[in-house]
């Protein structure tokens, strides 16, 4: 018989795909018997995946077994209702489901679950992404300092663009694409710990990245344009930033528009590189948990591996770039654990001497409002004079208007 966290008898859950049938469900009472964890489970590393193939890339690795405990958590995705952990609880993983709503909902459920103590946990966001051929190629592993919600803007249909507009996006509260947003929601930009990012990047270099002949042949098409030299090169580990949008876009016009948005929203600091659908939502939920003292926002690593290009190679159409699909999906999935395992094992193995007390950030860490304290190095500055937010999040819209001087 399976038992939920509320003590109710449950029928065995059957996933809609055979690859998802996972055994070994545990109740909270069971987890209380794990050596060293008499109460809450306190992971040293929590891996955040977004969909099934990303999640299953960690199953069966030689270094650790995250299927030793499978914990049903209310509020997780109906498709992925469990958190998976090693026997000692030091490493855990979940799958959020794709898109911003799924990511925010799942991470919120995790953060406020009574099962876990996340106050010292390192979060490894580990998924695939599109990539700019100016910065990387199929199979490239990227680590971001900034996550930018690039589609949080006004939009015109391409057939009705105002004169002088290269694309249909305009920052909210503004009247031109090059104007900083006049209205902010607070999730436009998140900045994570640069010192931790550099450590993660170096650890990832110890992994052996996967490549294949199909990807090599495809990326060679980008060699025709010297600007795309990185796109034609073999996969590597790169420090560059990530753009979030629910819309899966393609083509040079939109890629260049969101590249400009990324620079604009971060005061020219961020380097647009990868494209994905979840990170700002995940970070928004984690930030609210950090504001209430449930976790440490300076312990977040954003790792994305490249499965496809955000724009076509010379002579290819945008439609072909999207619908024919590049062959990089397989290697992007394999390079998640290839680069991620050295990070996970590095944190766990060096816990006492290096990671338990945290990695002090030399940069600002947080959102565009300065919600956690400190002064953002992008945007208009802190809403609260560098102090942590003293008010509930529901008041931010009113406060942001006051901050802009609007009545």
C-alpha cells in the first residue's frame, strides 16, 4: 500500500509513459528513519529539471542514486508528483513541468513543503535551451549570472509595426524598444551568485562533454558567417546569460530583439546566450522562499545545455530552423549529467570545508526590486533603500508606482 504525506491510502500512480514508472514511494514517517535525518530532509544539492528527458538523464548514473527515496509532495505537477532523493537525503531532484506557470507552481510547492529543510541547499537548475551561435553551439554547457524575462513586454503584430521598429516588442510603460521599462513587475531580471557560478563552471569542466557526427555536420553550416564562429565550434563550457519566455521563438529578428532586451534590462551587463521557458519563474518562487528565510538565494546555479540554435545559419530560413529541428537534442540531454555530476559531487564531497557555510557573493544577488536587500546593479535601484522588503509581495505593484513617481 502506498501512503501519502497525509496518511491516506493511495492507489499506485501510473505515469502516462512507461519510462516514468518509478517505484519506492516513501511517507514522511519513513524518511524520519533515514540516518542523520530524524525530521526534515535537508539536501545539500537539489537538482531542478523541467521535463521527463531532463529528469531521467540523472537516473542510473554511477555516482549517486536519486531514486532511493521517492517522496510524493502535494502541489507538484500531476505528471511529476514526486521528489527523488538519495538514501541519505544529501541529493534530491524534481521535475517541474515545462513553462513558467508549471515551474513557479512546482517550486512554490517545494519551498513551502514541511518535508524539507532547504536553508543550506544548493539549487542546480539543469535543463536544455536554445543558444545563440554567437556564443555557443549544440551541446554547449552554459552558466548564467542573469536570467531575463524578455517577453514581459508590449507586443505588436509584425504587420503593424510602428515606423522605425525592427521587431514588435516594446518594454512595458515605454514607447520605444530602446527605453527602459516604465513599469516593472519584479520578475524581469534575477541575478545569482557570480562567485558560485565561476566555481560551478570550473567543476563542470571536469566532465567529458558528449558530441556526435550529426551535430558536427549541422553546426558546420554556421562557419559561413565569422560572427557565428562559436556556433561552428565543438561544444564547451561557457559563462553567458539566459532569456526566459513561454514563447518558443526562432529567427534572427526576434533573436536580435531579445538580445537587445537582455542588455537593456540589465543596464548593458548581461550577455544574451540561451533561451528557455522556466528560469525566471523558478527564480521568482525561490526568491519568495528566501525572503521568508526558507532558503538562501545565493546558493543557486543556472546551467543550461544547448539543444538548438535561436536563429538559422546563412541561407537557411527561420521556418526551417524551427520545423526541421537541429540534431542537438540528444547530446544536450547527455551533457546535463556530464557537466552536472562534477558539480553535485563536488559540493557534497567538499561540504564541510567549503560549501556548508555558503559561498559569499561579490556581486548583487536578487531581483530588480532589491527585495532581499542590497542595491541592484541593473534597473532603477532598490525599492527599500538597500534593506530587505518589509512588506508582502502583494503591495509591490503599488510601491513600484510610487517609486516611479506616479500617482
